[in-house]
């Protein structure tokens, strides 16, 4: 156990909570997938949703797929840390999942929209929020077309992007995804800095410093 080892901290550093939001087509999903592979100890939360499962999607991998009645039961039971309606479907994050992993020392990344991010910030002001921006509105539209979305869906998502972009000032960091590698490096730097931020992990670092000072006083 940690208390029996004088060379280890007295407690586990709790995980940090990260939020990433972006308008459709900004490259958020690609960035999150890359972060998952490159950063040890970073767990991407799997949201619950009422939207239909797309071909090839597995329950519990992309999302936990539930019906409207089940989602309403989760809201009533207060088991969701945040929830929102996005393009006519409900999305939400399990409170127990996030809290369990943070207490275990794992960092959690939430891939949610501005509505969910606002709710998280109200309950967890220590959460670190990032907003992914496209380099231009035209490029955003081109990326949606490259995905093969229908013209009607593209138009709808572009209208949604206008609303989503208006909430940029509610985030701690803004990252422009013009070049994937550069954007990824910036996000990694933000996460690394947060992992070592004293204000975010004050109890852990206070305990570690106390342990170090007690050991130093014995030597003296």
C-alpha cells in the first residue's frame, strides 16, 4: 500500500475532467481518436443516446443506445452528469462512470456539445474545456460534403454550427484545426499542463508536499 512505501505519494492523484466540443465537420472525432491512442491514462467517456444505431456501430463502443423511455428514467434518477438534445436526439453522460474513473486516477474526456459543457462547468468548474474551431466556414462545409452527408443534412448542420460557434467564449481553450498534427499537439500540451496543475489537484499535491517535508524533517 502507498502508506507503507516512503517513496510513493500518500494518495492517488485524481483524474482531470476534459471537455471537447466542436461544430459538425471540425474534426473533433478524429482528434479524440488520436488522443486516445497517444495519451496513456486518458479515457473517452461513452455517451448514452436515443439516436438510431448506424450500420457497423456496436453498443457500448460508439454510444450506449437506449430508447426514449429509458433515457427519461435516467434523467429522473439523476444518473446523468449532463444531457442535451442534439439534432432531435437525446445524449447524456453517466455520472457514475465519470466519478469512478476520476477517483481511480484516470483522466476523462467528454466529447459533448456546448449544452452539456455548460452543465458540466456548473457542477464541475474545475473541468478543462476545449473548443475545436474550423479554419473557415467554407472549409467546414467542404468537410461535411466530403463525409457524404446529404445536402439537406449539410444545410442543417451548417445552421447548427452557427449556433454552436456562438458559444466559443464559454470554453477555456480554443484550438483551430487547420492541420491535424498541429491541433493534436496543442491539445496534448493542454492536457499535459492540466495534469500538473496545482489548482486542479491541490489536495493531492498538498499531501505529497506534506509527506516530503515530514521525510526531510526526519533526515535533519
